[in-house]
C-alpha cells in the first residue's frame, strides 16, 4: 500500500499542479483520503467513501480493465413515484450511509435516491455482487459451447488442478460453494485463506497464482455435501471461464451483456496481481447499470434480441441448492435466495441487487455501511426496506405476495 501512496504522490510532484487540476472531484477525494494499508475492512469511513467511487481511477491503487458499454442505453423511464407509508426514507439513507438506491418496477424507475455526494453519473465498487456476474458468465460460456457441462470436473478446464483436492470437484459444486475443500473466510484473521490467497506467489513457473494457492488446499468432506462460503472458489470460477473462453472476463461481459443489453456507462473490473479480473469482487459501475443487470436477469438473459444464457438458466441459477444457516437464506449459483422466488447479489458494505420476479421488481443499492457485514443493524434495516417496497408494490397491484421476512440478509464478500 505504501507503494500506492508513493506512486500517486510522485506523479503529483513530477507534474505539479497541472495533474491535480486535471483530476475530477472523486479522484481528488481519493488523494485527500489515501488508504494506508491494503485491507479495506480497516480503512476509515471517509477513506472508503472516497475510494469506493474511484478505485479504478489510479493504477497505483488498483489496475482495472474496462467493460465497454454500447451506443444506446436500455431505457429506464420514470414511473409513478412509489409511496412507502410508515417508512422513513431519509432516516434509511442516513442509517445505511447510502450512496445510491434505485427501485425499478414494471420497467420504470419508481424510487431513486443518492447520498454521500454521489450521483447517477458515478460508479461504485460492488464487492461480492460481482460473484453473480461471474456466475452469469458461466451460463454464457455454456450457451456458447466453451463449457460443455456444469458436471464437468474443474480439472478439465484447469489442468494445473489435476492431482489436487479439486481434481474431481465439478463446476456445479464450485458454483454452489460445496467443493468440500478446507477454507477459512474469516476477515478478522490475517492468517485466514481469504486474507492470504491474494498475496500468494506461485511455486511453479507458468501457473496462475490463484490456481497454485487453491490446489494446495486439503479436502475436508466429500464434494457436494457441505456449503461453505468461499471467495477463492469464485475467483477460481473466473479463471476457469477465462481459460475456457480465451477471453478476459471484462471483455466477455461487455460482449455478452454490457453492450447488447444497453448499459449506459462503461464499467471497470479490478484486476489481481496476475492481471486477471478479481471475479469474486470489484466491478465498478453505476447504480442504474446494476439495476439494468437485474432487469437482464428478470428477462431470462436476453440481450439485443439474442439469448445469452441457456433457456431457464436464471430459474436454475437462483433456485436454492443449500440452506446456509445464515439468516434463513439459501444459496444457489453465486446468488442468495429469498422466500417467494426472490434472489440477490450481495456484497460487503451494503452493495446489492435484489430481484423479485413475482413482482417484476429490481432494487439496486450502493452504500458504505459503517460495519462491513451489516451485523450492526444495517443489514436488517435494508431487509425492512426491501419488505416496505414489496408492501408498496402489492398495494399498487392489488395483490399480496410472499415477502422477504424479518431476518437480515447475509452480507459477505
């Protein structure tokens, strides 16, 4: 991290004031609140608020690859504003430390709010929301014939995994985080796998650093018998898709979704030390374009009149395979599931895309929760917001459906 700071400051010293004045407001805010260590969990709140909107703006902070948008944006017309009786939206925005909230019902924006000096033109980083994008690229690779079957072993596409505990693990088991391989996702432990794997140096030349780390992990239980949250495995899915398609994930996402569906802005995907997209994290996009992705899933995966994923993909990908034991939520193909067929992409600090097919409803949220997992009540409050929106939509359509319920949704990156 010191190299990040030195690199950015060196640019300013060499180029003088011209560099400073060439930066936009968000980029200047990052420089004024520069992080002093690599672990975002321990950054001060002001540093996160600045960095989350501009992590891709400084190569000294993070390398990124552009997800190019197309020429015309998928329309998001204004609809009749949604009234939320008894729900204090101002208090919600303040309590969430919310940057953006976009609610789309029947294809129209019925509620849109911004905070933290953020706007519809800005981009915010996604954390584990990216996992659901990575899952969707698996569906695209299946439809394109790059992947033959979800029941293929991982080692068929990643031969460097042969002989490891992942040799007979299937892609489907990776997608549902049920490999049975030992893994620790403890964000408070600097010796946990999730803390160590991104800094790993490969022990064999020519082997991807992530693949090398993951192939050294031991088996604990039989594949398919236990769910265990594992960001490393989502990153492994990304490497697998890259190897199967021969394309960087950002390029493939642009080709299959971002351009043909009509995302309004270019997005970016942050890269690992080995120049690969961090597929378990870190797509930087506008709140409206995150909502558009929810609409893409609602439409069954059609973009530009073409089918991107196999028929019925999202019904399969969002049907719970495991009950997680976390807040009454299920887990499917890198999607969290809710009662009534709703599902969500979720990330640390309050990033999310909530999709309710029965109500034709999408809710996109970007925030800077003061406690990363939302266990301080922010997660429960957002769940209450989801339910308040469902109640309001039910009142509008004159029909009551199943609601998300009381428990706070799981917030893990």
